[in-house]
C-alpha cells in the first residue's frame, strides 16, 4: 500500500483541469475505447462536472497527480461515482481505495443519500 502519510486527496482547481483527462484517457485506452461523450466531459471538467454541481478529487503523491475520481450530480441527494483513474505505475497500491473512501466521507458530510457506480464485466 502507498504511504498514507504522503498521499493527499485534493479538490479540483482550474490549474488541475488537465490531469482528469490525461489519467482517464490512459485508463480508457488500456481497457476500453474513448467515446465522444468521454472526450467532451474530460476536455471541459469545469463546465461538464463542476458547474453542474459535481465534484472532482485528485490523489497527489510526491507533488504528482496520480489518480482522480469525480462525483457527478444526478440530483440533490444522488451522485454518480465516475471518471476514476489511477496511473499505471501505482495501480494496486490502494490509491483508488483512498479516493473512494474520500468520496464516501464527502457524500456523508454533504448529506448525499445515494452514490451510483457503473462498472463493466471486463474489469476484475
């Protein structure tokens, strides 16, 4: 597991708009394919996620952004866990788990009642 003391979960900022696209494209190209909707959302995370009431978080390790996850707003009490990606070299070290736990804590703190997660049978 990655050193918990040096892995930090930070929120979206405009300066961090690029890593959500870079990380997700790396993941999508490895396991699936990039759909037109993916390209739209990942090219404009501010407009497509943040401005619509969603949230984006990043895993920062040794000053590098190594993972990301988004909470897409469905309605006031329901959000979708989406756009989660961890860079290849650190997959399997607990980064995704830490991002997920952060989302659960944020959801509880904000009174979000339901989190949806869609997956694919291709993924183990």
